[in-house]
């Protein structure tokens, strides 16, 4: 894989995780975590290593908002915990 193709792949996956965090309304929740920057970095790395970007794109196209990430999402559990934490703070 050439450097240009790799950069295109990184940009595309960055867009996917950004869309997923926005769709799940967890994008700003990382700032509330003690090590939020590190958690976000790890989530992005986990996403970058996912082999299902096409399924993710299709899922995102079908969901303007959602309560839960798709089961195949490598960050599913993290996003669920972030949503639970944000709902717990709202109570």
C-alpha cells in the first residue's frame, strides 16, 4: 500500500469515527474523562484497525442518530459506557 492510499484510508476512517461519535452523541464525553485524550486516541486506533468500514458507512447512512453503536463496532462497549455516563450525569 502506497503512502497516498494509506493516508486516504486514515482520513476515511477518521471520518467514520467522527460520524459515529456524533450519531451516538458521545463526541464531547471524552473531555469529561480523567484520561479523555488517551481514551479517544485508543478508540481511534481501535477504529483504524477495523476491517468493516463499508458496513460502518452503510450503518451510518441509515442512522441519523442512535442509542447504540452496531454490534460489529469495535468501540461498541466504550460508546455504551460513555452514553451511560452522560445519562447518569443528567439525572
